[in-house]
């Protein structure tokens, strides 16, 4: 099941889509896996496998019109 979660996460990430735990649940359901782990368990798997990093690049904060922020 861990490999299925990782595969779904990589698939979403590489397509530039949201790749959080809830999106992974939906992806697993689309893949035909009816018996999938809970959202909390998927979060634990992502954390344990160190798959919680954000995408690099331009970010924006809510309420601000700045295109990019300086990296620290």
C-alpha cells in the first residue's frame, strides 16, 4: 500500500497537480483501489517517506500581488 501511495503522489506531482493526502485518496480511488488507507495514514506515509516538500518556484501569499519572494 505504501508503494501505491508513493506512486499516486508522484503521478500527481509530476502533472503539476495538488498532491496532498486527500488528492492521493481520490487518485487511489481512480486507480481502482477501494480499500485504501485513511487521509491521516497517508499523511504519516508521506512524512515517513520524506515526501512533504513543496514545489520550487514562484509562490504567492494570500492577499499579496507579489510574483516571487526572496529565498532565505
